């Protein structure tokens, strides 16, 4: 009798786990101890005409996001990062904002499948780039390429400060990538990354002699 009850209990747990996975896995993958938890699970939106269900970030991505904020003195700002599945248009990540209770909250959403296939340095670059979109002020006359360059500059600057070599930073963009309406060419992207990295290096060395 006891073994039958125990067997049925384990079968129930297995079936419950399958149901959670089919529903998006919130009961398994969302981490209530994450500071991003309440925002992500409550936030539903559309991206490129498609409904997006947000989840709490994976540990690596959360740590990278929070480290970039801490390094740049942004830890006290209401910035969040959330995970999504299969963003439309081969999008790795995007930055956006919305007004909640009268306060504008800015956040980054990343594609969990894309990030599952990349290493830590590439993940750091993409996250720093998206944070660059969030924190870098823009001028009404700025083009889309200008805004992308600002974000790449911020990412390069951050990567220097986090101990990433210039070579590794530049590897995040291919010189063979052509320009599009939304993004500059790989050559231009590398130039913005290099400028940010070199500026951080120059300033750091200047004040290290004080």
C-alpha cells in the first residue's frame, strides 16, 4: 500500500513538472530570490507585434547585468533584466521602458535560446550594449546608427573597466557585417567599441598616476 502511494506521488510530480514546462516553466525557472522577480513575472508586453512572456533572468545574465550597473554607478536606478523565449526577428536582446505607477522603468529583455549558445564575454557585450541604450541620452537629431554607436561605445568602455582585452572586445563585431537601416557596419561598430575601450584606458592611466 505504502509503495503504491509513493509511486503515485512521484508520478504526480513528474506530470506536474511537464505541465509547468508546457506553460513556460515559471514554477521551475523563475527565481523568487532574484531582485528582478516581481518586475519580470508581472510585466507582459508585445515586441514586433508578438506577445512576450517575461521570466526572471538566468544567474549568469543577472550577475553580468548587475555588475555592469554597479561598475558604472547605476545600481540605485530602477533598471531590470528579464528573460524571454524566441524573440521575433532573430533578436538577441532589446532595451525598452514603460511607466509603472507614474514612474518610468527601464529594462533589458534577452532571448534565452540565443544566450544559451554564447560565451560569457559575448553575453557581457550584448548586455552592456543594451544598458548603453538605456542610460545614454540621445539628441532628437540622432540617427539609428548614432544610437547604436553610443551603445557600442558604452559597451567598449565597460569592457575595459571589467578587464576584457581590446582584442576580445573587438571580436564582438565582424568587419564583414554590412550596414543596415537599423545597425551600422561591423567596421563602424568596431570603431565605436575601440573608442570606448581606449577612452577608458586613457582616463584610467591618467588618474592612476595621481
